[in-house]
C-alpha cells in the first residue's frame, strides 16, 4: 500500500476510486465529483433526487470502493434517537453500551426528512461534533465519520423538512438528476445482460485502504489557495448577502465550506492549487442549501440555483 504523500502519489488512488464508482453508477458524473469533493474535504453530503436515480446505490458503491465501514439508517416517523446512537443495556449487574448504526465510517441516512426533529437533531449533533452522547457518556465516532443523507424533493406528506441551521451542517447539497439517454440505455443494456448492481457491489473489492483515504484528505488540506482565489470566494458570499432576491445570504461558514470544496476540486483535477474555476464550478453545490429565496421569488418558481447563477455571472473572477 502506498500512501499519497504528494500530488503525484494522490493521482492514482483518486483515479481508481472514481473509476470504480463510475463502473456501477452511470450518467451521474457531476454528482459523483461533488460527492468525492465532499469526501476529500471531510464534509457531510445531502443527496436530493427523485426515487430511482441511484442515491442509495452511489453511497454503497463509494463505501465498498473506499474500504470504509458502511452503515445505513432508514429514517421513519417513529425512529427514536436511541435507534441511531445506541443504548445502554443491563448485563450481569452492570450497564453495557451497545453501539447504534451511527458508528460507521460512511453512514447512509436514507430519507432523513421522514424522521421527527428530535431524531434528526441526534444525528446532526453527531455530524457537528463527531461524538454521540448516550446516557451522559460521549462516544467518539472517528475522523472518517461522514454522513450521506438522502431526501426526495417532490414528496412532502409525512416529512419534516430540515431547518436552515441543520442544513448548514452539510458541506454540499448534491442534486441527482435523471441520466441522459445514452447513459440510461447503457444501464438498461447492463440489466439485460443480467448484471444486477446490488449483487455486483457486494462482490466488489476495495480499491483503497482506510489509511489511503486519510492520506488523500491530508493531501487535500495542502492544496494552495492564493489570496486572489480567497478574495473571489469572499466576493461571491458577500454578493449573496446584498442580493435583493435572497432573504438570507451565505454565512462566513459557507465561505469556509467553499474554500474547502475548491481545494478538493483542485485535487480531483490533479492540481495542488485551487483556481477560480474550482470555486465557480462547485459554488452551487456548496451554497444552494445555505441561502433562502425572498418570498416573491419563491412564489414565482425561481430557485436558489437561478440566483446563484446570476451572482456568479456578475462577480468578476480573478485572472
């Protein structure tokens, strides 16, 4: 096993990881890059898309390829915090802690908006602190702990939407759209050959070891961000606060998130320095869930992506 100590060392394991996921997930290259950027930047991911666009499969494939411990929680209206974090049970005269499914490296929180606020809060607190508190005792979740939460954008019955403060815990919000015609045809052809994705994922071998993922994240931290790029990030987030189309602009934490994602985007592209294009390309995924439309635009059917596109078009990028 070779640990990535330099940019050249990082290129091969990153390419292997990306290719391993692409073999199983077709037609979602943009979403895959955003997910990989968040993983490298040590950030949590909110995946949004209609049923059947491979949100769950993407996380399972990524966990299998990266050699990470995978956990899954199916969120339901009757799910309790202890069902996530675990509980203490009496055994032979003393209490013994039984860990819940949250104790994983890559945790899939399926349909997170179906659980009530108290249960969502138990997970979101763990996301922020990387600790789970059970019966007054804090239990470490580990540095690799990363949450991939899914939600359906068109189904509202029986859901509890995440408030802005909780959405801000996610480094990126990734929108998974329908694949293009060519990708969908390739997927159908694979099914016609009897290639069941679930069976194939269970048989897949990791292309990374956990220590390699740690080293890739450390390499991401070393990506250079020049003062010009920092100024560009600052100008973008400040422009959202001054935009009359928005009731709530991006916070300073959003600016830090955009810097972290820009570094990861550069590493994915084989560079040890971030560019304005890295910032611009990943700004929608990083900021769309951190800003709020003014009521009149919301009624007109405009989206946060529309407003961000306008902001990015008028904020000059450094040369």
